[in-house]
């Protein structure tokens, strides 16, 4: 059995914070505003995975009103979601994500983002696609970063059992 999920997240730029996308620190003069580390890529992936499994969304699972998640590394949140999927009989199939950002340039960071997501989700790097695009000065227009994510999850059977 296969399910598909869609996720979207957006955060605005803020001074005085580091920029983290896909668990990778990006060399840039601004970060993203948020309760956790504001890793918008991982947040969109989490929502896609939770949606595919019909397990709610990131805000319900890790509310910004809970101080336990203040400045938490979003990779930790993704690890918890992957474990939750496994407990419900699912494993990650693949992930496709599009980062929408007029700045900074991200091409050099994408291989590391793919590697981090693959490691956490317990899949081969070939199952992870991360792309970046701009809005040509429209939409977010340099005010922040948004991410669209689509994923598949697969019913866990002996044939695709993973060690979590």
C-alpha cells in the first residue's frame, strides 16, 4: 500500500539567527523566524509525511506553545516523525521538495540537504529530491523562504522493513 502526502511551510527572514535548511547551516546574514530552529524545509517534509499517514500536522504534534520545542533542531522532530510512522506501520518511500527563495543561492548546499534528509528518513539519497527556485521578485520577493514538499510512504512489510 502506498500513500501520498503534501506539505507546505513558510518563514520570514529575521536578523540575529542562523539559517538552517534541511539540517544544513547556510552561510547567510539572516535566519528564519520561528519557535524551533525554523528549518522550513524539514517542516514542510514533516507535514507531508504526517499528512500521508493521516497523523495530523507539525503544529499539533510539536506546538509552538510548548517550550520543549523552543529552538529545537528540526532534525530531531523529523526523527520523531519517522519513528511515529514506523510505529503506525509505515516507512518513507520518497520525498520531493521545492525551496522557494529569491535569496540566498542554495545550489551548493542541496547535496548535503539531500544527504541529511536521506539519513534521517532511512532511505537512499536517490529517494530524496530537493530543488530551489526563485519567484523572480514576485511573491515572497526576498522576505522569507517557502517550501513545497510531496512524499510517499509505504506500508511496512518484511520486504521493505527498515531498522529504526
